[in-house]
C-alpha cells in the first residue's frame, strides 16, 4: 500500500474543528485521456483541498469498493466517508459507478438503521476518461473533458462536504486521538473484487 503526504488543503469552507474524512477515489475519474498501454502509469490525483483532515484511498474502480471498506472507515473513526466515482456513462468498467452507487445506498440504509446516520456517506462524480482513452487507443479524435468543469465539480464537492461536516456530530465510534494524520494521506486499495455482483 502506497502512502504519501500531499500538500495542505487550499482555502475552503471551514468544517467542524477536529473533523476527519475518508475519501475513496477512482483512479480514472479525474485524469485526462491517455493511450492504453501495458505500462501502468502513476495515477493522477487532483488537489481536492478538503476542509479537514482526509485519508484518500485510491482504487482502480469504485465498482470494486465493498460495503466492508465503507464500514471499516467509519469504524476507524471517520466523521464522513466520501466516494468519488466516474460519471456513470464514462466508467472504464461499464458498470463500476452504478455498482458503487448501489453499494453506497445499501450502506446508507445500514448507517440509518444503526443510528449513525446515512448522511455521513456521500457520493460524487467526476467526468471519467473511458471515452477519451478508447478514442486515443484507436487514433480517433478524443472528446475533450474540460478542466474547468472538473474544477467546478471538485469545488462543489468540497463545499458539500464542508457543509455536511458542520451539521454532523463527531463519529461516536472514534477513539480520542484517532483519525488521519494532519496532512492528506494517499493509499492504494488492491485491485481485487470478490463480489458476485
């Protein structure tokens, strides 16, 4: 598992003091298109500028995200968990974003049932790059993904997370002193999927 500190967050709406989040991020959701190859280039991650401490977990596709991953993040003390997927119509794995959406909805129901609150689990979408990769792979003109549109979506995500953290109580499962390090941490989740879905 690769962990590396990244820059401190850029100015954003203030969240509740001491808040921390876990972010599961698709490796393809915010990058520009590239010609498919056998080489595995380092994933590109945008600077989200989260309004609080954040643990970012890079995953090959949000469709590989299991309910256990989301629940473990809450068990580890995250006040909120954020899933960032590709637009459903631009997912590299066709059904990955849809599969993640169903799992997020399922876990929200569980969180409501146990009294933690489904509002702690948020899902957002970035453009993705499947169409661009495919077009570049066959030397066709690639439809452009506007960096401005991606930046707007990231800013809206950051604001939504900050607003949610202002209204959420601290995670009752968090032990004193738990949570991510003061800077964002990036991890990679192994490329495994044992689901039947």
